[in-house]
C-alpha cells in the first residue's frame, strides 16, 4: 500500500511502461519497413529492363534462342515420328518377313509377313530357339543336320554377324516349309552391335518346283533309256525279219515287233499321263 502511494514508485512504473510501449512500436515499424523493401525489390527484379539498355538486348536474345531451340526440338520430334511411321508402313507391306533379334536372341519386332511365314500369331518376346525349334539346314553333314537355332546363336556372338542359309521349317500348326534365312548385324552409330535383322523368305513353292524338275529329269532319263532299248529291239527284229525266208519264223518276229511296240506305247503313255497330272497340280497351286 505504501508503494502505491509512493510518488517515486509510480513514476518509475510509468517510465517502464512507456519504454516497453516504444520498443513494441519500433519492432512493428521495422517489420513493416522490411516487408516493404522486400516487395519493392521483387517488383524491381520482375520489371523489364529499359529498351535501350544492354541488359534488355541480352534478355531478348536469350528469349529468341529459347524459342528457336523449342521449335527445333518440336521439328525433330515430328521428323522422328514421321520416319518411324514410314519405317513401320514399309515393313508392314513387305512380302518378305523381317524380325529384329537382340544380342540375346530374343525377338523384339516382327512384321506381318514374318508372322505369316513362321505361323506365329506374335513371336515378340520369344527366343530364336523357340521360334525355329527343330528347324534344320537343307545341307547335311557327316554329323547329321545342323539346327538353325544353334547357327543363329553362334552368329549373334560373332562381331561380323552375317549368315545366309536355307532351312526345313515346321510351323506350330505342323505345316512344312522351306525358308531362306538371312541374318545381318544392326549397329548403333558408335559401331556397337545392338542385335540382328532376320530376313525370311518362304521358298516352299520354289523348292517344290525344283523337286518336280529334278524328278522330271530323272524320269526323262529313264524314258530315254526305255526308248533306246525298245528301238534297238524293234530294229533288231526288223533286220532278222528282213533276212529270214521262213514264214513261221517271220510270223514270230512280227509278233515280237508288235509286242515291243505295244510295250513302248504303254511306257510313253504312262510318262505323258504323269507329266500332265504334274502340270495340272502345279497350275492348281
């Protein structure tokens, strides 16, 4: 009670209160001033430089270069997309089958012709060993037939990577086919081997024609031999008939000539019938 009535204590309390109030006011004013300076600095940074200043020219040049770079990138993406579409269209319309194999022998791409020739709905993701399975080369060696899958695996490990072969192939549906297979390396611009392009051609019809031609050649040789023997026999009978004066022996020789002529006619007729049937079958296919 004595402190409240003491004039000195009241004066001290008023002075302390005044100092505390002034400190709070100063702190608030400093914060407001700092916020104002920060806002003005940001406005100054965002504000465009004068048109006649060097900084303005540099900024405009950088903006132009940025725009040109964006335009060039868009053009490159359009060119890459166009090239990709053209490549896909060309591959899809090729009559030859084309596959891309990785260095591990996995099929990554295959056009429609390749799927049709191989008899696969989609060989993508399948290994070459699974695609060609028991397919073997047409040429044989003393050790037996060489497998196509083994030849491809060996070629993929080779840096030169080129292989051309004819093979007997069996589709998953059991259809026998004769394939012409060409394997060549696909390289990156730096020269690294990325995998191999596998070109497939169905030579089944061509192989069948060659087989028919070979068979006809063999038949023609046999036919020529038969004709030669028959003509010699008939000629011999005719000479003996001409030299004979015995009517009974002459009749026997005449019968032999007729019999040999009938056999020759039968042989020629059979050959012509077989050739006609083969020609009809070839035209039908």
